[in-house]
C-alpha cells in the first residue's frame, strides 16, 4: 500500500517508480508526449497503467483477491479487490 496521495509529489514518485520497474524508464514521458496535461493528468496515466498491470495479472492467472473468500452484495456480485 502507498500511504501518500497519488497527487502528492511523494505519492506520484512512488507510483512512477512502480510503473517504470514494470514497463521501463520513460513510460510516463512517452505517454505524456501523446497527450497534454489539459487532456489527461499524470495521475490518470499512472492509474491506467495500474489497471493494465492488474488486467495482465488476471490474464496470466497470477492475480490475487482480497479477501480470499469474498462476500457477495444484494445483487450477487462479489465484493472483492483484485490485484
């Protein structure tokens, strides 16, 4: 877990390091080159990469679920966090 807000300098830096460890150095700069900050904020790009990381883990069969045995809501949907 990252305690710092994604909009704080420390939180942004921690998230950026995780992205670059996974995708490679310059990932945010490359994505930024295609879009202006007016169109999409840095934290939105980092959020999108986090979603891609999770989707990749689901496809590869390496995703984890919290809690291990999730409850279901009134409509039958599992209340879980997948990562």
